[in-house]
C-alpha cells in the first residue's frame, strides 16, 4: 500500500495518507473524501485488479464520498470481509432515476436557505451520485436543470422552488423526526453489540436512540413500546437470539411505514425467520463491525435531513 500513488477507488491523483492504523491505510482523496482500506483489499484492487472489486469501484467510491459528506471525522472502513455487504446494501442508487433523486436530495440537504448556491465540480464530485464517471454526472445535472429543479450559473447550482417541492415530495414518503427505536434481545451477552455497535452508530448519525429497557418511565411496558415506535422515524431490528418481540416490533413499524434496518449476529443468521429473509440483513461478528456497517447503511439510506 505504501507504493500507491493514486486513489484505489477512483484513480484520482490528488490523495494524501494519514497514519497507519493497524491493518488500515488512512486515505484522503479529492473525489472520494477520507476512507480507510486494508492492505489486502488495496492490493486486490490496485495490483491484482480483481474483477469482483473493479466492476464495483463506482459504488465503493460513492459509499466513501457519501459517508464523508455525512460524517467527515468518521470515515468508512473497507475490508475484504465487509465489501460484499456494503456494495449490495439495499438503497444504494443503481438506476439513472434513483441517482437523480439521490442527487436532488443531496442539493436539498446542503441548502440551508432559498437561493443558496452549491458549487460542484463534475471532475471530482461525481461519486456523490454513485456515478461511474464525469459524463454520467453531467447527464444527471443537465436533467435536473432541464426539468427546472436546479438553476445553473457556471458550476454554482441552486435549487429552484420546483426543486424544493420535488425534494419535499420525496422526503414525504419517510416519517419525520430524529428518533430511532432499537428492538433487540436484552441479554447481557449483547450489551457490547448495543453499546459499541448499534447505539454508537445511531448516535453518530445524529438520531436520538430509544431502547425501552434503558429509558426511565412509569408506563405499562407494552404501551411504552407502541408509543415510542409511533414517534420514531427509523427502527433497528437486531434479530440475534430471535426474540419474538423483536419481530413484532419490526412488523409494527413496517405497518406504519417506518423504515426498518435488520441486523443479526453471524452465528444466528441461519435461524432468521422465513418472513424476514427477503430483507438485506447486516450480518456482524463484532461490535466494531456492526457499528461501521450500520452507520454506513443509515447514512446511505436515511441520513437526517434527507
């Protein structure tokens, strides 16, 4: 990895290296932002040119850049063991319409007042929309301009009134608020997974974390659970140990239109209920891995303000 001169994800020339962090190299790229990558994965991409990774580099670059935009001080970690789940995570924009919506919501998230100019550089900013290259990014921008969602002045862009309305329409499909309900087994053996994995990731994404056994209240527990779920805009369902209550709480949230992110310890995933196997579970073995995967999923799918 010391001999790498260009970014392993996008091949940009302007990169800098932070200190070596165990097996990771800390890289800051003008396109991808800051990310961590293991030496083995870096070698597979740069030297061996493994087809499995090369064909997905735009997704990895997009994941890194979007994580950087949301949490610049907490970069994504890429390893050979987590890359498959990262690139296959549900919600990553794949089609042109999905990328257009993602880019429009990026404008909306970055705009703090009407008429504010957002400056973009097509050469370096195309990973924002998970584009494969600069040409695709320009195509998306031209569409947003032609339909009247974005006004262009050089490379300064600003959302039009129609753009704000469209963004609100897209956001209207999601529940409002910053509360995230966590449904999981309260077994002591999962305390680390919650404290250093789930809680830490949800908190880093700026959500208020609710786990009913850690809240002080005088209500009947069932009523408290239903009330807290109703007030939430996101639910994390860790089905490790397969408690029936977790499945009920996740199903109740889905019935209300509240998005659910499913997680499960690797040793328990084969016993996941048949009805939930169709959903993309975050499979974890250690709390640090759970933290990283969960934070990335939240930032990719349900960042606050988007």
